[in-house]
């Protein structure tokens, strides 16, 4: 089946630094990628939709300048958490609408 | 208003018993799709089953079946002969119309007891 490779799986960063999360489609071309955030024991909340070659679409309440999304090619979408703070600590997961919906394995971000 | 409602935050079920996880949804679009995912503690999202709004029959995938009651806007997941490995978080999700994005319910944590 289709695979979305997400890296890193875990990252710990200092407050104020930026972190980049990558989602790469390995055996298909992903023109669209959805980015979700999941706080502990909560549901997946859609943050934004990235589209190859155009600007990302952000959900209401999501700060565009804080969560930078880039979809530079048909196989790579990235989410950069800029100037991360402890409240940004969460589980971030991407999903491509291919073969049903193919999810990455998620990134657990801890900001200290 | 919530689009997807899962009213059971947690459930405890004896191994080998069947279990039903509830999901109700809200949409005015005649074309939609309903999904169930399993999320173990590792965090990965495992696709279980899909039901399209125009599908005439209830979806089944091995031990999973979806009890689709369109008039009630209900899409309950039934797991037959539960196993210890079924212990996980389960999410109901929906896609509406031509929109590709899917929205998740709050989930149900299922505990299978030996």
C-alpha cells in the first residue's frame, strides 16, 4: 500500500527555536497533504491543508506565521513550527488523500 | 456544532465479546464518507473501514463491520470476537462533499480485558 514517511518521529527542542517536520510520499505523488495536531488524550485537529505549488489553507484559529507549511514538490510537504513554546508540545501527523487516506507515523514534539 | 460525535470516552470489554463503538454525524451534504481508524499507543493511524453515503450495504472488513443507519446519521463500528490487541483509541471521521479533508470525532478508548 501507499506509504507516507514522516520525520522525525520524536523531537525535543528548546523554547524559541524552530522545528521542521517532513512528510514524504514514497510511492505516489501527493498533491495535497493534511496536517493534524493531537494533544494528549484528545482528537486529531486539522491545522491546515498543503497543496503542491500553492499556498496552504489554514483552519480557523491556526496561526499561519507560527506553523509554516510548504509543499515544494509532489512528494514532500513540510511543517515548520517557528519560535516553538511549551504549549506547542503535541503530536503532529500528516495525511495524504491517497489509497483512502494514508497517514504518516506522526511526530511527537516536546518543547522545553 | 460538532460534526462527529462519539459519546463513549472509554469502554471496557471482555476478550472474545463483540463491541459496538458509537458514532453519530452531522452533515447536510448528500455525498459524504465515513471512516473508522484505530490508534494504538504508538500513535499511528490504522484505517479500519469506510462507508460511503450512497453505499447500499453496510461495510465489512474482517472482524470489523459498520452499522450504517443513514436516517439516524449513525455509523457505529462493530468489532466481533474482540482480542487483547484491539485495545486502542478508536476514531470516527467524516469527509463531506467534494472536500478531501476529513474531520475526526473525539474518540473512544477501548480496553479489552483478559
